[in-house]
């Protein structure tokens, strides 16, 4: 996992450097100057305005966790995934780790992360469908609608498959717990059986799951 993190970090820095070189350093600096302090503050406020309800959505899966900790862990997750040269998976791992530092058992932090990501994925499906419907309404003669619809259907199948794995795929859950554990799972006892038990417990609270889904869709 450490080697993977190092490789990912190097790749992230390289991609960032290539993007800056591609668009030109002067163009990037010009864009930053155009945004200005006020614009930058507005962007930060908009992101924070989304992070808070997303943190609430995560907290809905964990009734015993204090809301500020859930929001903080979500902020850490997104910060690592988007601001640091790490993969999206790196954000999930560090976000779950941040939540575990607040006293949440690692198995619970890992399971709630998986469910939260799953619900966010499911919420994006109707959101994308609405966008596709609007696109077809504005461009009825477009040839892209069928391709986009196929892509949406594939995403729906992938979401259903991922959920099925959480319920029945012990072998895959063991791999997921190993990835999310990153060395902490062994100490926390978050193997496949424990992770499956935690996942089942979270999904059993239907009201929290539905509320979390609704928040993700709204965001």
C-alpha cells in the first residue's frame, strides 16, 4: 500500500506539472489573478456549503457519531482526493482513518465509508438521468443520446453489482477491507466477516440510509 501511495503521489505531481505546462504557466497565473481573493473565498464557501450536508449524510449512517466529526472526516476525504496528488481511493482511506481517530471503531469507519460512497454513486444516477433528459429536450436531434443512455445503464448495473458484493461477496469484501485498512484493519479486526456485519447493520437502519441518499442527491 505504501508503494502504491508513493507511485500515485508521483503520478499526481507529474500530471499536475504536465497540465500547467500544457496550458502555460502564464495562463494559469492569469486565471488565478482573475479569480481574486473574493472569488477564491466564494469558491471555498460554495465547497464548504456542500461538504457540510455531505458530512450530515455520512453522519446519518452513524447515529452515535458527533456531527462535527463526520463533517471534518468528509472534509479530510475530499481534501485528500482533490487537493493532494493521491487517487480517489486515497481520499476514502484517509477519510475513514480520520473518522476512526475520533473514537469510531475502524470496522465501522470502513463500512460507513463504503455505504456512503455507494449511496453517493446511486444518487448520481437519477441526477445524470435528469441531465440526459434535459439534454435530449434541448437537442432532440442529437446522436449522443443513445450512447449516453447506454453509459447510464452500465453505471446502474455497476452500482447494483457493487451493492451485491457488499451483501454476498465475502472474497471481495476481504480485498476491500484490506485496501481500506491500509495496515489499520488488522489491528482493528476489520476482516471480511466483521466488515460484512457492520455493512449489514448500517443498511438495516433504512431511515438513515434513505436520508443519506436524499442528501447526496440534493448536493
